[in-house]
């Protein structure tokens, strides 16, 4: 009873085809619509940044008839853009370099020594992943003020590195455990020091995880708001997100110039996204899915 | 023997740099915070008194805490549900081949890479300038105490849905294709395939994503801080902002620090329970 006649089976396969095709087209169209919706805020930001206030008032949604580049010149000056850019670049580069250097080394000994002593440090680092920054916020601020690290780029770099160590060491340990031990064992037998073994044999093998940590810590440092907001109040050390936050409080009446400042600070991260998209997406999924 | 000790010491030096930063930024402030939480310190004066559990008692009797609790929970529920449900649906929908599929994925993920400050500022103007034109409303979601949390949650959903999408998408790639094939041969509808294959086999991704967004929701600080500074009035104040306000502008560091600790313990308990709930349901295949 269950066996279908070959002809009937052929009809069954043939018949739903046109319907499936239409539903597929409909689904793709819907997905395109959703993507456009996601891009809409970016469109608004771009359009606002190149409009005159008069045109913005008349037709906020339309593309401008005349492009007001002067918004950008004003924004660069009023927000002291290049100072903030410099601070953001220094903070990000410093945090990334420090994070990769200290986390890879620590993770290496933790991954290779399954002893109670090193496991203790592993769980100590891991426990900070769950810790909300609010718990550290005030005492960290006090400590930084006593050490004269408030309102300095090195102070910000140290703090951003410290709060990220837990998660990144965890990712490193997971990766290093998959790296075979044989290579380093023969190096040790040949009389190479532990440091030489690490830097000339292990570290080059960590390339995939290094690029993951690089993009994650770069994004984290570049976009950080909460840690910087607590530790930096002065303009000299303010990064782009802080300047944006202040700037919008001061210039709510000059919307177009403020949006030009937004677009300016978006450009570096968009270029980064364009070139490093594969690693960014690989990085954010690294901790979530095994294999 | 001395060689062995030397070698153990060399090994230990690998962990020292990370440990120094970690102690300075996390361990030491944490211990210092534990101490502050039991004092009446204003955060500035050179002296303070220990007040035992009085801060805790004050915290649990403060009726002004009810609104931040309500706001935080509302934000957490909206963002966790929307981000995970729509992120999963998008991942499934984009898990086929059609022209431009990769482009669409990069567009939906794009808000994730910009800073939250920019996202919140752009949306502030969308609510105040664009929504009135599109939907003929006035004032916008952020200006109204009853809708402000929803408005802030929408910003978060827009920004973070891409992250959920790529995580679920990566999870989908780990499911063997022949499972769907044999299900199709058995006559399972695509709805059945979704509920009987996709969802159970994606549980590791759920175990990661759901506690992640519940955790970030419960400690939410930056979206409301940038979008509304807690306003109008205190109608979008979250628990983390409550902590911040007492530690900094109100000069009640001892009380604020106790509130921070209670928030931490609460988040820890919630995430541990939820994580273990999902982990128990994961299947081997």
C-alpha cells in the first residue's frame, strides 16, 4: 500500500515545483527588504551629514540636491576629530598588542600544564568573564586616580587589556590544546629554551587564534564606551566614542554637523569591516560553536 | 634538582604579565569593592565607617529600586527574545544559495561593528525626526515614559541581531546535511524538520546565546545611558545605572558598591541556572 506508482511519484515531484519557486522568490525578496531596513539608519546618517539645516527641515528623508561638505569641515574642527582619532588608534593598537602578548603566553603554560596550580589561574581568569563591570567600576576609578592613570592613554590600555584577559585567555587555551605537542618536545630536546620554543615554534602556529583575538580586541577597544567613560573625563585622552557622546550633548542644535562627525568616526571601522569581515565573523562565533 | 626548580620558575614567568594586569584591573578592585560595600563611604572623604549590613538592608527596602528592576527585566526580555528568535530565523533563511546572500549577511551584521554610541545617537534622530513622517506619530518612543524602554530595546535588537544570526548560522553548518535528506525522504515537512532536527541540534548555540543576552540585558548600562541618560525622569533607568548614579553623581559609594555586588550575584545565579538548563538538553549525535 505504501509503495507509490512510479508515475504518481514523478507527478508528486513535478507538481510542487512552481509553488516552491514562487515561495523562494518571495522569501528572497523579503530578505532583501529586511536587509534594506537594516541599512536604513546608515542611510539616514549619511544623508543628514551632507545636508544643509534648511533642507533637513524640509525633507529629512530625501537625498540632498546640494551636498554640504562644509558640515564635515566644521565637524572636524568642532569635535577635534584628529585628536580623538589619534587617541582611539593608540588605545586600540596598544590594547591589541598587549592582549595578544600576555594572553598567548599565559594560555600556553595553562594549556600545557594540567596541574592544580595552573588550573587555579585558569579558573581565576575565567571567573572574570561573568563579572559585570559595575562591580569594578568605582574601585578601579579610585585606584586609577591614586596611580595617576586617570585621563591617560596607557591607563585606558591597561584597563581594557585587564578586563578582556579572562575571555581571551579562555579562547587561547581552547586553541592551544588542539596544537600537537610533538614539535615543541623535539625543540626542547634539542636544547632550545622555553621562550625560544614559544616564540619560534608555538606562536607562529597560533596564527588563526591570533587573528581572532586581534579582531575581537580591536573591535572591543575601538568601540568601548563604559570603561573609557569611567576612566577618561578630559578631552586630551578622549577616544572617538567619548567625543561623540560629549559632542551630541553640546551640539544638539547643529544636527548636520554632528552627523558628519558620526560618519567620520564610522569610516575607519567600516574600512576595517570591509577587509576583515571574514575574521570578525569567525572571531565572534569562535567561542560559541566548536569545530 | 635545581634545574627542575629553575624550569618551573621559567614556566611560571609566562603567566606573570597576564597575572599582573589581571590583579591590577580585576582582582584588586574587586577586593577593594568588597570592602567599600560594607562602609558608608561617600567616595571622596579620607575616612569612613563600617556599617555592617546596613547598605544591604537599605537596598532591599528602597522602593525606588522597583522601577530600575522593571526596566531592566523588560529590556532583557524584549532583547533576548527578539534577537534570538529573529536571529535564528534569519540564519535559517540565509542558509540557502541565492544571488547576493553573502551581501545580505554582511549588511545585517554591519550594525554590530559600529560603536553603540553612534547607534544610539542615530536612532535618537530616527525616533524624533523620521518616525513622525513615516508613522504620523509625535514625540517618538524615547520621549514617552511608557515606551522609552521599548525604544531603547529596538536599538539594541537592530545592532545585535547580526551577532545572533552569524552564531546560529555557524551552528547550522555543523548539522549533517544527510539528516535533512533522510527526513525529507520520510516525508517530514520543513516545519517538522525545523522543530525536530534544527532546533535540537542547535542547542549548543542556544546554550551560548540565550545566557549571553540575558546576562548583557541584566547588566545593561550603555544603551540607555547614551540614548536617554535614564530619562525622561528616571523612566529608563536600569539597575546598572542605579549603581553608577550612587557611586558617582550621588556620592554614596558604599551603598552603590553593595548594589553592584547584589546585581553581580543575581546575574551569576540567573546565568548559571539558565546555562545548566540548556546544557542538560543538549543531544549527542
